[in-house]
C-alpha cells in the first residue's frame, strides 16, 4: 500500500495521563464520545482551595480548568526513591516516571535487556513555585541541599529517568513552550536515524500545583472567556489550561517489523523551524514559518498533501492563531482540491497541556489511524470569519465517522507551534499490515510479578480482565510479550495453560495466587543443580510429546540415536518411542535414559539455564560427566550402551527400596545381599539374587517396614556385577577423557568429582559395582553456596522426592510413568518454577526460530502513595517569616557541585555481577 523511503519511524508503544482519562484506552473512549474533560467548579470549591474571594468574584474570573486525577500519587519505592526524596521531587517528574514505564511495557520493551540502547527526549513546564517551596520545606536534613535542587528542578527530568531506567542512549531535555513534546518526537526520530539509540521515548508532562482553581480571562490573550476551547469557531476566545503527560516509544520501522513489535502508526516525516523575526512580535505566530515546517515534513516523507486525510491542529481557539494556522496549512498543502481533509484540535477536549500538548495531539491522531475513525472536534458551529474553509483543503470534523482510505493508506498531520516561534509538524501513516505469528507450542507459560504482594495481586487481576475482554490475541504472543518485554520483579507467580479458559480458571481461583507465589529477595544469579535420575524411572514413550514439539530436543535425540546406530549397531528408536517391552531390559534402559536426560539438559542449556552443579544417580552420572565434557557425546553413548550390555549379561537379580538408615541397611546385608544405594538419611536400596530379595521383602513387611521392589532387570551395584567388570573395563580402550568444565558430584565418594579420579577407567568400573552414595552427594550439593535450586532432569520425580526428604525442594521437569497429562505441560511447569525462584531464562532462545509478535498488554499496577502537589511557596514563606522558623538557606556555591555519593551494592566478582535495581541518590 505504501512505498517507504527507509527513514520511517514506528510508534511501538504509548502511554498517557490526561484530564478525564488515566490511560490511553480511557482517552480514546472520551475522544470517540466527544467528551469535554474540562472541569467547572463552584465558588465554594474554589474558595476551599485557597483562592481569595476578591479574585473569585471578579467578573473575568473563570472557574474552569483541566486537571489530571490522582496526580498526588507516586510509587516511589518502585523507582528506588525514599519517601523524603519523592516528596521533594517535582510532581511532573513523579508522574513522568510512571508514564514512561507504562509506555515501555506497552511497547514490550524491557529497558534492562542487554543490547537495548534507549534514549529519552522530553520536557516539562518550569515550576518556580515548586523549586522555591522545596527549598523552604526541606528541613529534615535527610536530603542534602544539592540533591534537593536536583529533585525539584525539571531540568533534570530526562537524565534522572535515564538513570533510574538504565537508559544508555541519548537523553535530552527539550523546552520550546507549547511545541516541546512534539519537538521531542522530532529529535527522537533523528536520534534513531543517526544511530544514537535503538529505541527512543519522546513526550512531555505538565502538572500544576493547584486543583479546583480557575483563571482570570484577559481579552486578546490565550485563555478562553467561558472555559471552553472552540477551535476554529466564530465564537472562539481562546483555550483553557490543562494538565497531562504523554509518551510514545519509537523505533526504526525496519527494526520494529523485524523484531515483531506492535506498531500503532508510522512517522513518515517531521519538519521543524523557527519563525525568526519575520512577524509582528516575539509571541505572534507566523504563516510562513508554519507553512515551511509542514512542507518540510511532507518533503522528508515524500508524501503528497492530497493523500493526507486528517490534521490534528495546534488549534488553540484564538481569534488570531486559528486563521494563521489554517492559512499556513492551506499554503503548505498547495492544492486545488477542496475540503477533503478533516481538521480538529484535542484542546477542545482537554484544554492546552502546554509542554504535553503536542504529544497529546499526536496520540489522538495515532489512535484515529489505528481504529480507522475520525473523532469530533468540539464546540464548532460556524467558522471564524477570518477562515475561508470553503476554499481550503480542510473541514472541521464534528462527528465520529469512519475514516476511509480512498486508494492510499490513511495519513495524518500533527502540528505544534511554540511561543517564541519553534514550529514542528509530524506526518503519520497507518501501520503496515502485520504477519501472523507461527503456530507455536500447545501449552503457554504466563508470568506474573510485582515489587509488592499487592502489586502482584493487582497485576493478576488486570491480566484476568484483559483475557476476558480480548478473545482474539494469540495466547502464544501474550506469553511471549510477558517473557521478552517485561521485567521480572520480586514477587512471582506463573501458570501453564492451553487456552484462555484454563488461564482464567486459575487466575480466578480463590487463593491460587497467594498459595504458590514466590519472593525473590536477591536478584543476583541463582545457581541451578541438574539432578539426573537412574534406572527405575524409565517408561516407553517417555518425552515423546517433547520430541514432537521441541525442535532442539528432537535434534539432540536424533543425533544420539544416529550415533548409537552408527557406532553400536543398535536401533533404539522403537524402544524409546514404541510400546516395546525391551525398555525395562538394562541394555536398552540405560542408553534410552541417557539420551532423554542428555537431550533435556541440552534443551535447558539452550534456553540459558546453565547448571552450577550436577549430580546423577548411577547411570545418571554419565549424563553429568558428558555434559561436563569428561566424555564426548559419542564416547559417552558408546560406554553407556556397552555398560548396559555387560550388565544385561550378568546374572539376574532384583533391587529393593527400604526405609532404613545406613546402619539398618548394612545390618541386612550378607553374602547374597549388598547395599546398592544410600539415597537419604532413612532410605536406601538393597540388591541381590531374586530369591534372596523376595525373602527379605517378606521379612521386612512382616515386621512393619516399608519397602518396594524396583523396576529393574538385574541386581545392580552388587556382587552379581563382579563377573562383567573385566569386560566393561575393556570397553574403555580408545576412550579419551577430558577435564570437566562443569562441576558434578561423584556417586562413589559423595563429594565433588575430581579430574584425576574420574578421568580414568578404574573410576567408572568401580562406579558400576560400588554403592551409590546419593545421600552423601546430596549433602555435598546442599552445602554448595552457588546452588539454591534443584532440578530433576529426567522422567519422574524420584530424586525430587529424595530432596524433599532431605529438607530441600526439588523441581521435577518430566512426567513419570504413572503421571497423566501432556509432556509440554510438565516441562513448562518446571521452567516456570525455575523462573519463580529467580533463575534467569533466555526467552528469545526459548522461542528459537519461532516467529512471535509483541502485543499491548495491561501495564504495571503501581502503589498509590500520596505526596505533596498542591503547594504555595509564597504562603509557606510568609508562615516561616511569621513564626521565625525560616532557617539560613544560604550555601556556598562550591557546595552545590561534585558532592561525593555511592550507590550501595553487594560485593561480587565479574562473574557474579548483575544489574542492580534502580536506586536514586
């Protein structure tokens, strides 16, 4: 539909707080409804706010204004501020922190993701009253004078947020009066094109220090005589002051498409200039200046004016300004075509937001493009007599109507003209068509987090409401956006589901959230131990669902099967994935278990889950050794196959799990019964001839002991293996050993395996015969400071159960033989439990070559803590002078600069260093 120049910028995220609307969705609903969000107050309300009666009763006093609801609330702790700092911070900066964060979340852009070079361009209204007030009010000494100055001044708005959010791209404050926030957009676009940043935020904020106060109307000035903004109307007398904040998140269009970003609209071109002195006065508008800025934007985007269907005008509703603006637009469009382009002004809805006015108009135009609707401009009945709309390209749109394309993409222009002559114009185009994502997994992992329990609960409620309302967005893309585009906070809860119904059933279950949530006290790297189970956990068809759904797992399994076929002449595929009774014969059990466990380990490692320690049970130690690099994969598979064949050739026997301590188990051993494994303080396995084990089982049961026969074909780790040891030793001829690259624990010693002992055949021959000291190994593992999460990487939960008996939680990853449910559900549950416990997961690698798209989701629910907003520095000064409490605020100039201060951090090494939470000092 459109030919691009290569200089296009995508708008991939938006957020705003406006009069009558605390989010973008509410803002759009108000615009569609033609709602005026300017408030009118009674005389009593204005007097209660402290306005003098003589002022209120003045004939020209207009009891109207447009304020933001909830501007006194701020989640200081979320951004790392102490309450005293937040109380001194300009309310504009407070609000802008939250709006910027919400915009980033809307864009699915996590600022802490490595490689994100984010810039910020914005401005706020200078607030001398606030700066003076904080200087007088900062009496506690908890915040030094220099820090108070940095907090109270909006000059540091962008760099303070850049520091809090870890932005490393260009950060620039903008101040061009009414055009500030649209100039910020222009600057951000150019910064992206120049490569100063990969993502840019642009916008502005205006918050005043009063509420329910009006203004004095003066004829010929900017303010309206009746509290209404009647842009372009004959009865227009000006505008009304307003409050608000708006931010757009920008990225080069090509990058946004490649990254699967949600694109609201495309910026085709921007133009900026200044009037110079070719006008009647410094504050006066200039037809030529405005015209040239608009033409620059058209030329930059190579856009024909005749294809533009809407212009969001500066539209202040003044008798002089409106005709000048239409004249400049008409000259810029330079077409004989009449009244084809709608025009409007958001100031008729929300008043003039000063430094946030331009971005408010931009967001309105973007929403119109997104929804394909033109919204009404309010209070227009007949044109200003100085405007000849009939002979112009424009008409004032006064009703909600569909926006037709007319053979070309929908396009809009947005203007903002600042006092002092800085003019800026932006040309927008509707977003390009979006490809659908690939099919994806059958189960999805949804993540919920918050910095407080309350925030976690509210975020869960927001997700529930969203899933009920939105029935079309792919659940795969919702999960992807949460994982890739959102920061994970201290309080966490995850859920695994196949569809919305399953997700909502969990989200709406009373107590579900609190029953399973986890608190991460320290966001440093969390160590994970891989636990590889041994024989007895196998079953036919284990992990077949993962083989079908996980490409990386499938390719590793196929590689292993190919090696075994080529080197050992064995076809294990029918045993592994068919209903084959040979699965319980040890010559097949061992290689099949190895293949599954090794492939699972490699799958996890491909997702960024790296083990800090490993331990295997019997055959499981071969997996640990191979993952660690002691054996090559080919050698490991060869040894495992030969080990199984040798053990298959040994005399048959049985194994019995018994609930006794080591001493009790040893007391039962004799000529025909050996201690095969010590699994826990009161759990072990005895091994021997079938008849001896059967007799012992009857004896133990009759005396009330708990025991269970294992699913094994032989009596492993017993004297029955002695006769096959020489043959197994011979299998090591030609095997190359390597020093382990990852630590693992020895079954033989119960301690960390040492290179000089495990890199020789004797160790592995002895390993086949000797007692498995899993209990000792687990004790060693639990004493390792680098490991805090135990993950069973294999079928079932035998080792997880042993961990629980030792007082430590183990996380199973794959369903056992008796479990029901999909393999994918079990895998994602295990992965989600890792995330809940603070394990870092590379979500982009998790999706691999899968094409996933980012989608707008509900933003973070901030804590609402009240801080000062409605202040009067003059009144406070009078009080302090009257009471004699005014302290000496004088400071030497040298004390205002280079005050030393350090951010507190945990001492660590380069290997353990991670991003700290944002802390402002």
